[in-house]
C-alpha cells in the first residue's frame, strides 16, 4: 500500500556529510511512523531514527545522537541528514514506514541505499 524509494547514498570521507531521502507514494495517509534503519556487513539491521507522521516526535539511537537529524517535508519525503560521519556508519540504509491499513498493521521497506565512510 505504501512504496518507498531511497536516494542520496554514496562514498564520503570521515567527518563528511550526506543527506538521504525517502520518497513515499501510495496510501500515505495510513502511515504512523517513518524511520531509517541500517545494516552493516555481517551485522543485524538496526534502527537509526524515527519520526511520527506529524513530525513532532523523533527518536535516535545513541550512536547517532547529535550527528544525524531526521525530518520530513510537506510532500511526505523523509530525510536523514548525516553529519560528522564515521567509518562505523558504513552500511546499507533502509527507509521504513509503519502504519495501519484496514486496521491491519504493516511495515513497508525501501530497497536501501549504500553509505560508505572511508578515506
């Protein structure tokens, strides 16, 4: 019911910045929360940040607090501004939408975008 397309990944040096974007389409009205997850090679997927549909409530995992910012625009595109990037931020980043459609909970995922932090 909801389609997500990520963009903005790439190669950046330590200390650099990137902005990821997640464009949404479909039954956008059904979305409660959107977020960014990441998965590094050999590791489990982990939650990075979330934002509620109204954009008021945000959550960040401890390792990115003060460096990453999640926000959304009027077109329901969700962004992840990543500053002061570290090599340990290297991962595939996935956009997620959580909501309810016909009273049934769902999770929608994008295909992911690669972020590599290396000198």
